[in-house]
């Protein structure tokens, strides 16, 4: 099977879950090529695959458009983009012998795939913002393709809001990459790997850790507004390098004012694979991964509960070690790229 991954951007540093999925498919013997509408910064995990970018700039007007598909796409995107994107996609899919097109996020890239009316199967993995802060096209798009999503919470939302039957393929990691750390130390170090966006609620986490005697918070976000005496800011070349230098991993995710929310943050899986206990809120799909066996699950937007859980975690090294080891085993048992790829293959072949 040759699968074409149609993406809004490639490469992009923030979407490691896509790169890992592609790498897992390649390891399983699936041929993968990337078809991208645009470029962003390269990430360290970007696999080397044949890549085709949509035409941009003055030369793209030399493309011969497919008029019907361009008109369909113009309902959703700028006419100057619609003129070339669908023709480009149809041509690349045919010339490269692609058997299936898969899209991550039900947004611009999926609009192109649907408008192009390809003669191959199209599927999409729905993640978070594309579902909860949707484009106007979402309802129509979901009716036209095979729908996959990342957690049971999202599956229920897709069914209740759109009448769509979706199947769940959980994002996974490669647990063997993460050496077992020792969270039983006395450093009172709290780590959070997250972007500074409203749904991550980093302000609340900064304020809460400030009430814990002697605690320090390490954030990978770099926003100056998050600076505080107890906070260390700065990106990491590899987030996994940070897990060995913390006692607790914490998130304060919430439902943002515009409705956006997480699925199951990959950073939680990474921390657990390292043996770090986690403190996290019961938002969206997080309770499908986190419970009191592997960490501390708290109500969202409840700073008092978050403070209590963090205090318990930092004050009890034995509990941290027990829950950290249980979390590592949970991830290794069910939240892996290998399992993710196996599920995708079964779904694409009609076995699920």
C-alpha cells in the first residue's frame, strides 16, 4: 500500500505525533509519501519520505486547473488557492500511484481532498481544535470521508454533534526511547511541556506552583508574561531530556473560552513512559490515560484541587515512585506507535 499523507504543513516541529505515525508505518512496510500545502520549521523527528508541495507564488498560475474541483474548493478557500490545489492533488495522487490519502486535522487539507473528488479512499484523523473550533466546512467534510479520532471523548462528540461514526486510534509514543527516571528525589521540581495557548492554562499552573514552598516550575513555553521567581522558561531541543530532571509532571489544561480543548496530550504519555507521576485535569480524553493509579487527576479550572494534588505529590516520594512506575507500564502496554500503526492498518484494510 502507498499512502499519501495530505497535510497543511510539512515539516512542522509541533506535530511530532504525525512524524511518529509516519515513521511507524514505514517500519511496518507501508510506503508513505507526503503531500503538503505549505512548510514550517523542521522538527528533529521528521522522517525522510518523498514529499510534494502544492505550487505557490507566480509560477503556480501555469498549472492547468480542474475547473469543477476548483469551484468546489472555492466555497471554503481563497479562489487563487482553489485554482491550483485540487489540480495539483489529483495529478500527484495519479502520478505517484497513491492508493489512499490520509489527512491529519479536519481543516484546509481535508477541504482540498474532498473538493478534488479523488478516485482513492480518503480518511482523516480529527484531533482537537479542528473539532471544537471548526471551520464552516466541517459537517460536510465529515460526511464524505472515513473518520478517525484520538480518544473516546472525541468519538462521542462526533456522534452526538454530527451523527458521524468515528473509530478511535490513540496517538502513541515509542516507550523504549525514554529511560526510567527516579522521581523520588527531594528537588520539588515540577515540569510542564506545553505551548502557551489558552487551553493549556499555563497561567494557572504558574500561580499554583508559586504557593508550594521550595517548588520550581520548568516550562518549555517562552512567553515573557509567564516569568516568575519560581519559574524557569525555555525551549528544549528534545523534551525527553527534561523528564529525568523533575519529580512531577503537571498540566492545568481546560476548555478554552472558544471551546478548544486537548485530546490526550502526547507530553503526558512521554512523562509517564519516563516513570514520572503526573498531575492532570479531567478534560476531554485525559481521564482515558490518567487516574489515581498513575498520578493525580483533578477537576479542570480548580486551582485548589490542583494545589492539593501537587502538594501531595511533592510531599510523598514513595507515592511518586509507585505511581510513576505504574504509569510507565500503562503506556508500554497500550499507548505505543506500534499499536497505533496496527490499528490504522486494520481500519484502512476494512478489518475494523
